[in-house]
């Protein structure tokens, strides 16, 4: 075992994070946690992972899970296509591998939603195979450790990081080594703010540290500006139930539920005109809280209106593809994305009469 692996694993054995998906657990746990951890912090994932495993304890349960329940379990984690791919992959595993998650990276790569990183993580962590698992944390650590110049996120730069990581990978503890690099990147060689080099077990080996150029690595990629979209949210209620509508099956938040949403920032008068045009009779309307939700590539700026619909209008609204649900049904059974958290909180607080 090389000096870097030896030092890093000694540190990991003393300081590794205590996580529910580590240790003597099924490979299924490794898979689910790795998918959840994409674009999501460890602390945020913990309660979601616990709930998911309680409801869907194995691959067979996941394969047989109804989509609405799966989306509800995933609610709040974002990137809902990840959850859909989990179910697709579970069905593939049941059909092709007798319900057993494959051990080999090349087989794992055939499953829906599993790319090189996730395949390497499962193969090494769950099965002890000598495979790299290079994520953002690993890229940052390795680029600093070896002072790798240029763009390391793609192309030849990314390939260089993969090669360096494999070069240091110990035969007998590949999974632990990969997790140690991840932990180091998450807690010491951090993405935001100054790295805690004085606490790093590899500070004497780190080329960037020795050159006093830690913040230079990895090379920063200029972020694209997010597209700004303005939306108007309608909280339509008859006093007992609220209207929800389903989003289109393709695109952002595909197939999930939302409160009726109109494009643009509509004024109170424009909303009144919209309701009149649609033949929706109401006894009260008022502006509610604005909200902002930031996606990776787009930013929603939302205004909202609480509208008390006349009860007899409900049946006539079916052509709008709304479903009318109690707040309990919405909060416990339907997958409404966290983009609408402000309005879900309104339901939790209990609706009020306007007039």
C-alpha cells in the first residue's frame, strides 16, 4: 500500500462519518444513498434515506412501487428523474439479475440512471472491487494533491484524475479509500471557503499545499447564468379542498403535481380577468406571499393569490384537468415539489376565510 493510501485510511478509520448506508449493509443501501447524494448534501439526505429504506427495504419492493408513492418518498430531493430511473433499474435487476444488484462495474453501467461514478462506487464500496468512484469531492482532493492544471471536470483533465486515483487505489480497501477521499473533500478539502489544510492527513504530500496554491485548484469553470422565469400561482380552494394540476410528462419537474400555475407575473386585476374568462366564480381573492425557487439552470420568481371558489363551480372545473384534494391528501399522498414549499406551508398552517 502506498504512503498516500496508508495515511488516508488511517485517518479514515479514526474519523469516518457515521452514516446509515456504511458498514455491513446491503449493496442496495449503497446504491440508493449514492443516487440520493447526487447534488444533495449528506445531512439533507439522512432523513430521506431512512424513510425510503423503511418504505422500500429492498430491490423487489422498489420495482413494485407505484410511481405516485415513489415520487412522494422522493419529494424534497429534487431531480425526480433520478427516482424514476431507480425504479427502472430495479425492474431491470429483477428481470436480468434475479433481484441481485450486479457486482461488476460494466454490468452496473447497463442499468438505468447508473453512470461511471455510481457504478464505481457500488462496485468498490459494496463489493470490494478495485474501481474508482470519482465525484466532485474526489476531483477537488486529487487535483490539489497532485496540482493538476487545467479543466479537470471533463475530457483529458478528468481522465488524468481518474488515472491518478486508480494509481493510488489499494487492492484490498478500494471502497474505503474512495469513501475516505469523499469524506476528506466534504469536511477538510472543502468546496467553499478555505481548505482546512492543517487538519489534513495528506498536507505533507499535497503539491498545492506545498506551493501555497490550494485555492488555485481545481480550475474554476465559469457558471452559466440562470434563466429567470416569472410565474403566478393560484391557491384555488372551496374552503375544504384545493386544486392541483399535473405537470407535463416531459421537461422540468415532469409528471409531478403543482398548484395551478400561469406564466408571467400577473397583477390582481389580470388574475380577476383570467378567472372571469374561465368562468370561475369566487367569493374572495387576495395576494399571498411571493417566493423564489432556484434550479440549476433556471430561477422561478413566483407571485401567488388565494382564491375562494364558489363550491358549485368545482364540478364545472373538471375540463381544466384539476383534481380537488383535501390538504391532508396533498401533504401525505401527492408529490408536490419543494419549489412550492411556501404554498405547502400555507396548507399546513390551515387555510383562512378571506371575507
